[in-house]
């Protein structure tokens, strides 16, 4: 099992938090700095960003329309991309791994912690998909300078 980084690491660059289905890192870096780092980390892996979902903007824009007064995020985007080489590898191991593609990493800032930017991704099942989880972990960590 992965461990949370110590308090000293939190003060310097971020912490990791593992929930049942997601892996997140928190940092005091700005949303824009983390997004910039994420874009570069994805490109540094030789990957292409397929799409960016501006989830926070959509939820804020439609908040009143759905009868809510809850502000969920100050900012939130989801970056989607794929690796042809790794995707082929994991889908050759199990064609049903198609359900996980494309791969997503999110960046968000919540109203109750405006000075904390969170970057994260879903965890993957044991087996071949752990290679994808390792790729996403490396990209997320690189985005906030933990590599």
C-alpha cells in the first residue's frame, strides 16, 4: 500500500491522499501552475491531450438551472489522454480494459480550501492496469514537482 508523504513534504511541495477509488496530491501551488505542470508532464511522456473538460465551469454555469446554491469548485478541469503503446499492452492482456481508456487526470480547487490545489486520478484494478496507474501517478507527481 502506498503511504502518505510526511508533514515536511506537505510544507515543501504536497501530500498524497489515497481514497478507495482515487489517488490525489495536494499542493499550495496555484491552479494555473498545476495545470501548466500537468500539460507539460503529459507532453513530456510523448502523449497528446485529447480533451480538457472544464467541469468546474459547467457546474457553476448550470448551478442555478438545477436549483442548487452550492459552489463545488473554484476551478476544476479534467484532462483526457491515451498512450497507444500502453493501451495496446493492457488491452491485449484483457480486451475489457477498454473501459478505462482514455485516461483522466483532474485538477481542482474547492471553496473551503482556496489555497490548496488538488490533482488526482482514479485507481486501477490489479494486473495490467497498474501500469497505467503508475503512468498517471508519475505524470501527476511531475506536474507538482514531486518527481
